[in-house]
C-alpha cells in the first residue's frame, strides 16, 4: 500500500523536453529490423520483463525477432533501451518520474523506455503498444494485435505518472497477471501478497468461538448483554493484548506482507458498554473507540501498515483522535446513490462530509468504491456517467489508494469487461476522454454491433438521469419499471439489440459477445414478469377456459436466458448467489405455483396491522395476487418489523372453505424469522370471527439458509366470507443472534383460500 515514492502529480502528466528526435523511426521494414534491444546489467525484473514483452509483441506484429544485449554498441547504433539506472540526466530528468511512472523518448535513432521505479518500464511498453501500434487488451480473451511488416514511428517524447499508488480492481480479469500488468493495476496475486490480512478481521484476531464462553466481556455489549457475533469490546485491555499477540504471530509467519487489517466485523453491533460508549460520545462517532484501539496496535508494529475500516457505523471521522502515521483508513461508499456524481448528489452529502473530514486528519486513505448492483449483478445498471467524476473527486482530495469493487470472480455481470476496462484507464489517469475510450472498446469488442450498444447505454443513462431516480447497489429491475426500465424503454432497447445482432450475424465471436451483453435485458424482463402477473409480459395468460396458464413468451425467454448465459461461463445472478441453472429451476417452480388461489385470487384485503414501508411489495394485493415469493426476500414479500402480521381477505360472497394456507420466509442472516404461531379465523359478517386453527412454528429459530414454510389449516363444513390471518412476531432478535437486541422481521406473501 505504501509505495515508497511520493506521487507528485494530481493527474497523469505529459512532460515536454528540450530535444526533438527525427520525424520518423523505421523500427521494422519488410519483415526486417536494424534495431537491437539493450538492457542494463543492473536491470531489475521489470526492466527485463519490459524488454521481453516488447520483443514478443513486435514479433507478433511484424514477424521480426529482435535480439537483446546488455551492452550498447555505440552512438550510431539503432538501439532500444529499457532501464532507469544508467540514463544520462541530459536524456531525461529522472526526478520527475514517480514510482510506476515512465517516460518514452526518441533521440536520433535511439528509443528510450525509462521507468521511475516499480513497474515503470513495463508500463511504458504497454502504453507504447496501445498508443503507437494499435494493440488492445479489452479482456483476457480479447487481445487485439495488428499485423504489419512495416513499423514506422513518429518522434516520441512523453511521460506519465499515476495519480493513485494503488489501483485495485475487483473483476476476475483484473486478478489475472497478464491483464493486471497490461492495464497498470495492482490487482494481481503478486501485488496482493502485500496484504497479510484484508478486511473484517476482528473475529480472526479475537475469535468468539475460542474466547466467548469464558470471557464474554471481550465482546460487544448491547442493551446490557454481551453477544458473541457482534464486534469486540475495544476498551477492554485484554482484547488489545490478544489482538496484538495474534497479529504478532501471523506477521512472524508471513513477514513479507506489509499491510495488516485490524478492522470491524461486517455488522452493526458495535459495543455499547459504558467505557466504549464514553469514548464514542467524546469523539462523536464509533470510529473513536475503533481508531483508539487500532492506533494502540499500530504502535506495536511501526514497520507495518495497519489498515482499518471507515465503514457504515464507523464512516464518520472522530473529532479528536487522529490515525498514527502507519495507520491506513479504508473509507467505504457502500450506502451511496450511483445515479449522480457523489459530489453533486444531495443524498451523498453525508458521505462527502465524512470523506473530507477523514482527509483533514489523514493522508493515508484508501477509497473502497462500488460499481455493480450486487443484489442483481446481471441486471442493467447505468452508472457509467458517474465513474469518472467520482474518481476525479478522490484524486482531487489527494487519495493515493483506490479499490473499485466490481463483480469479483462472478461471471456474466452486466458489461463486466467494459467496466473493468474503463475503470482501469481511469485509475491510471482520471482525466482521460471516457467517451473515446468507451467507443474504442465497444467497436473493438463488439465490432459493427458496438455503435448500437453505445446508443443503448446512452438511451438508458439519459432515461435514468431524466427520471431523477436513485441507483442503488442493492436495487432490482422491478423497482426501475417507472424509470429507466419502463415497458416503452425496454421495447426500444430490444430494437437496438436486434440491430446489433444483425450487424454481426456473420461473425460468431462478436455475435456471442452481443448476445451476452443483451442478457441483462432478458433478466430484467423475467424479473418484471413476476410482478406483472397476468398479461402479455407477465408470468401467466388466460386460457380458453377462463383459467390461467404459464405464458409461453416467458417460458421461451427463460430458456433463451439459460442457454445464452453459458456463453459467459458460469453466470452468477447475484453476489454470492445462485447461478443461471438454479435461477431457471427456481423460476419454473414459481411458474408452477403462480395464480393458484381458487377462492382468494385478487380478492380485496384489509390490513389490521400495516407492513413496513421498507418492504411493501405490492401492497395489499401481495396477499391475493397469485404471485409467490421465492427465497429472495427482496421480491414479493411483505415485511413486518417487530409487528404482528394481521390481515383479512374478503371473498366478496359467502363461500364454502376447505383450506387456508399462507407462506412465511425465514432468512436469519437478514434478521427474518418465521412467526412463532399463526392463527386462522373465519367470519360471515366481518365482525365476529371464529378461530379455526392455531398453528405453532416447529422449525428451529436458528435454522440456517433462506427457506419458505407453509402454514395451513383444513376445515370441514365451513362457510365464510372473511378469512383472517394473524402471525405472531418474536419482536426482538434472539440473544444468540448477531442482530440482538435489534428488531426481528416476519415476511409473508400469499393467503391461499381453497
């Protein structure tokens, strides 16, 4: 993380020098070359790798095999130098090149690739290949190497320094060394070796499984009770000792690692004991007790960088405590809206204030930014217009380290290759011409279909901006049906993709890429069909008998989606979630269950207790619209937070009732529990209700994973017009749960009356 040389620039710079070389240099001609590659006897591995890469690609382009020597042949020789040790100051002022920075200069018949340290010479080669020879690495599987026997170069006199010392991208291609080196990233496995521990390490350093039973005082106090799955009690001196000793042990095992994270677990359960609360009160933020603790650890390891998080409840900077010199702050923007640049978005004002406050007390800040929709990674997410202004903001305030969290190793994320490519360019130089870079990628990666995909991106972005809607990383395509994913716009988008596919129909590789780029539209249509229910674009259509049948259009779309998803590898629908095969399986299960509510379908509902506005689903219609929720709590589930669910269905007429069923969801990781009991009552007049069944929950409250349980009651000789269902919420998360003493949820979706 700490790279050793202070970056002297706020933008990647182009430096002018005094000497101009010849108008052109003939590097190769008719498959031959008079040039020799020279590397210094003192060359490091990146100088040597730079020379080898240059030789390899010149060979692939022209067929010429250049030789490599370690000694210059003299002033008149045609030579290409790769070094930074023996460069005469008259050739280039080395003090102007930062680590990872470089200069490329021609003088007479000589070409100099000069690195300022780190990977500088190698960075120079990849810039040369792109700028002067037209090479591109759009992705690991899309490398463009033009073929030409004659390579003629203009006079060259350029230099570039990186804005960010650490340029870390979380996409699968960026983890691959070939791509990471080409794009000047620090995302490859070798760079990652500098991290001894990454984030969320509290339970690694002081594991509750080891200490909680004997020492509950080491862990968070919430409402007077110590809990094992929250955070550490950071004011406890024994916790500090254990954390330091554990870190010392790990550093001894991995002495080469330079950065060690001492950071909070991924939850909101910070300790509220009197001593921790006192510190946080004085500092105006829970970051107070955290930073105090981290500073104490950092003093024990002055030769290491101790990293910690400013994340969620610790995002606000403390009033008085300042980080030690070897403490790095990782500031996260997880809550922010992505439809507008952070600096101009009123809803992001809190983040901007926290960001500026941290910048006042530390010059060792890493920004952890987010660029995909994690809850629906395949869904359209038009955030391209904010990528550059947000990165420029971070650069303006002197941030040195930047981590852009994409879709990681998950395949098939919407425009994953395009985002990865653009972000890599921006992390090197925030002031690039993004439009030109995007067009270059689209035309190179999608061929003649690229111009239509550009129109699609622009149309969707404009629709989002015009709607003034938010764009959240935990959103979904259903929520956007009134903005950039409306029925009318979806039709226009599909027309553009029809044109794109037609334009590349004779090129199988381009066609496959266009089809993959279209998958997010098909996914959005499939998700929207769940909410539409009955109709042309819904799950079901009316049959000739007046009943309902699965919509053939949706079945066909699902089959297309599943088949075409394999072009992108093992497509992952959502972060750490299901793949395309499982998605199709669950979707077909939904089709088989939908609109099967013989007496209750579309009947009016009265709420006795109102559901939470946080999870309103389709309002009252949710309980009788025939649409069934799946194990994703974001779709078609009514949520009740610390409230009982109590509702009445009006069948409109007195009817014989044989069975009443209702589904509930449990997902303890999201603080959603099954009701403790469900009572079903019936009435003929809506005033006097008779209890028919009191159903106790028999599933363990600590059962892991998301699952659905149906509570049902059968009855004989029962006539009723009104059906009442009341479900008892436990109100507060159990003491063993990480959410204790937070509010517990119950989620329900459909009252089925037969």
